C-alpha cells in the first residue's frame, strides 16, 4: 500500500500520512539495542574533499544502522566492544593513519 493509498482510505492528506510515518520510523529506529548484535560492519565514507569522513556502523545480520550523528563516538565504542579483534584492528589503523 502506498502513502497515497493510505491517505485516500480515511480521506486525509498525503502530508499527514507522511508525517505519521516519519514520526513512527524515527521512534522505532531512534536507538537500536546492541544486546543481540553479534556481527558488525564498519565503513568510512569520504564526505567531499579534504579529510572529512563519516563512519557507518551496521548490524551485519539485519543491516540496521547502529550509530547516529548525536552520540556516534559513544555508540561506535560500544559496537567495537562487541568484537575485540576488530577493535584492535581499527585502532591500529587509526594509529597508522597518524604516522
């Protein structure tokens, strides 16, 4: 069912249904739980020119984004804590980058 179909059924506007959906998704995916995460994927994406990067941390099993912009560093550290060999490799890479 499309947003337009959902709006036409009760006779409300497309914008109202879109806002309801936006609030629902924001609440549902606001802070994912890490308790059952067993495998993660980490990727650094270059943003424009220069040395600005966005680090993306995903739950490899579900594809859900684990980190967000507000407390990215804290949640990233928590995700790395789930996998000690990966954390060691990541910090080694960061140390080599500064050399």
